[in-house]
């Protein structure tokens, strides 16, 4: 395994949820109009960003998800997956696994992405990373126009301990709220900040056909 340079930002993809709102279908296995599973599309996009490493956080009882990632991205040194053994405790359990990965890599920042947001663009991810490096804010997040920070979020290492201390089925929302105007926000299109977490939204995802992303960083020609 190729280790990222110490101090370089890494990304995690939170994909260990129970997908209870779309049961019996698992949302991350749902395919778009091109037949691409949601988790594969999200992972490809994050891999195409400028982070040094991507860690997919998976539950202990879904080997089909880990198999999906391994099959879709063979021999990809920048990609690994980790298991959140206590995933049943909620989103915070996955976040702790991701924070541990960031600390082990001595990352200066952590880009936290959600597996069920496959329409987030590489352009937005790189803008978040670039602005975070420029302004060194405690957190950098997209703003869909309502002045409130959303996902994905780039977190400064100074807040890793606070994120690791979160309990229950929640991520860093309360921390973002407490930080208030200290959070650096980038205006983003609401169309790409959609989380596909209901049967109705899965149906919409099945009709979508986003432009393909080369996870090695190449972009399709116009």
C-alpha cells in the first residue's frame, strides 16, 4: 500500500449506514441510467479529486459493498476500505474510523463525503480543498444559497478530536453550527448536493446519467 505524504489531505466516504429508509433495497447498490452503482460513482469522483488517499468506511455485515469496491477499482493504491465494526451505533461510529485513518496518515485535513451523494462534482471537491488550503478555516463546506454549510466538508486537523468524540447517529453538524461564521463556505449548486436516501430519490437516481468520471483523474472530452 502506498502511504500518502504526511500532512496531505485525505478523504473518507461514509458508507456504513443501514440504508433503512430504502429497505429492502440498499441505496448504495442502486444504479443510475448507465448502470453505475451509487457507491462506485461517488468513489470514482472522490478519487478524481486532489486528495492523497481515499478511505471508504463500510459496515461489517455487507461484504457485497466491499466486493463492489474491490471489483470496480482493482489495483488502486490511493484507495482502501475500512470496516466500522460498531456501525450499528450510527454515523458517528463511521466518522471515528475515518478520523483514526486521518490521524494515522498525519493528514492536515480530512474531506468527509457521504456515499449517497453521487452527484457532487470533482470541481466542487477540488474547490473545497483549494479554499481550505488557502484560508485554513476550521472547516470548509458548500453553501447551496441559504447561508448554511452542507456536505461534503473539509475539516482541519484541529477538529479531529472533537469529531471523534461525537456520539450517536450524527456527524459533525453540531460542530459546524457551533463554529458559525468561522466555517468557510463556497457557493454550490443545490442540484449536486442531493442525498439519495428515499425510494423516490432512488427512482430519480435510476433516471440520471451523470458524465463519467475517470478515477485516475482524467476528464471526459466535451
